[in-house]
């Protein structure tokens, strides 16, 4: 009998490759340290936020929210969908696209199963708005946080410049999704029995902690520290209430995925210091005309879908130079554009993970087709709205 061959875990391959790039000097030590300082807090934020999401689900917060949404819709599926849209936009704007992917995807799946609505429609709505509604505030997208200091250095108000592109992206997204999902939104449903949480005090602590976390994000506090504090509070609450964790402690944090994302950062930064940034800058059109801004946004969206929006932003940041309008175009491309590939944004990666955990099959074709509709329309509309501010 032949021995069964074990494949090498993909996260191990990525980690070894990243370490080799650093140890060999392909990525100089100073550049590696600077990269760690910029992306370390991003990865810490995602890790802590995932813990918060797992514990919120175990406490029944998602079930309470879906129960309220189902009853508020009055049995009408299109009203239910509009409520989900409103929640997704608010969550993305105030709490970040990664928060929406982690917290709202389980809620959408529970809502679909409770009301007999298409799970595919609802989860595709969540992932679309997690990306396209992420322009309005610095906290809405981690790329915005990376860019915010550049706007301040140029004495330009972030919201004053980005509100029109943000509104355009959301309006186009909702319109496209409504047209494409119109058949699945017909009909009515029965709300079912009212949900009773298993531990009401724990539920109240979970809801309060999540609300305080949202306030901390909006107040501009370091998002990784706020999310980490919320995770610690909820872990302590579960221990005090003697409630079991929803998964094994080592599985609360998606460490395998985080290792791969970190390795991707290292690989892209290595290419950057070896001339990739200069090559991309040469491809970008000069100026701040509508055509030039569309070119910058389109290049940024293409890079985000090719590698991932966070490393793509770091590579393309020099393309903007010192011009806030060009920097805003880069943010539109890397924020609204990553809708075509499953790895294009960290929020999309987290969303796929949540769907798989809930045993919801999302055909790649359905995801890509939706992205082919949304990416060019939303990026184009947001960029033209930006150009109209000239």
C-alpha cells in the first residue's frame, strides 16, 4: 500500500517565499521594516475584528439583527433587501469594508435562510457594497487611512473631496444590483418565530462593545487598537459568563490567511523597489483632466484586481505625486474597483471565508459577472463625479 502524500500548506509556501525575499536582500531590510510599520496595524486590525465577529455571532447578535430586519420588512422581499443595503452602506462607511465583510455576511446568510430569500443575492449585495461604499470616510477603507495624511499635508479636507465620488459609487451599485436581482426580490415571506437569545446579559455586552468600537473608529482612534480592545472585552465576557467559544481558540484568528496576505505585501513591495512603481507611473496619464483621472483610476483598479488593493495602493501612491485629485483617483480605483477577483481586496477574501464557513456556495462566475457590471460603471461614475469638482 503506497503512502499518502501530503501537500505542503499554501500558507507555509507563501511564508517561506516571503522570508526568502527578505533574507536574500531582494527586499532590503530598511524597506522591509518600513513595510512592516505600515501594514502591521492593518493585519492586527483584521485579526482582532475576526475575533469580534466570531463572538458576536456566538452571542446571538446576528440573529437579533436578522429578526428585527425580517419583522421591519413586513414580509416584502424588496423592503428586506433595501434594509440590508442600508445596513451594509452604514456599516462600510462607519466601520470599514472589512467590518462589513466579517460582521454582515453571516447576518445576510441567516436572513436569507430565515426568509427563504436567495442567499446568493444577499451575499453578493454585501460584498459589492463592502467595496463600493468605502470611499466616504478615512476609516471606511484601509487604503483611505494610508492616504489620509497626504490629504492633510496638502490642506485638503478628505470628506469635502470624496463625498461626490462616494455617493456616485453607491447609487450606481444599488441601481445595478436592483435591476440584476429584480426577479429574486419578488414575493413575500413569513417572518417566523421571534428569536430568543440564549444569554441576554452577554448579548447586551456584545452589542454595547460593538457600538463603542464603532464610535472609536469614527473618532479616528487607531483602528487596530480599538478592535483589539473590543476583542479582549468580549473574550473576558465569554469567560465570566462561562460560555463556550464558537470555535477552537486557535481558529478564532484566521492566521493562515493573514500569513498569505503578509507574504503578498512582501512580494509586491519587492517588485516595487525593483522598479515596478516606476513602470506603473510611466503608464499613468499626466494631469487632472477627466480623461487623465479615469486613466489613473482604471490603472489602479486593474492593479488591485491583479494583486490586492492594499499593496496596489502602496505601489501606485507615487503616481499621484502631490496632487490630491490624482490621489483621490488612485483611491477610487483601489477602493471601488476590486470587484473582479476573489483576492482583490481583503474584505472580499474575508467574505469568501465567511461564505464557505456557512456552507454557502458562491459560483466564481456569478461573482465575476457581477464585477464586470459594477467595476467599470462604479469606477467611471465615481471618477467623473471627482472630475466635476474641478
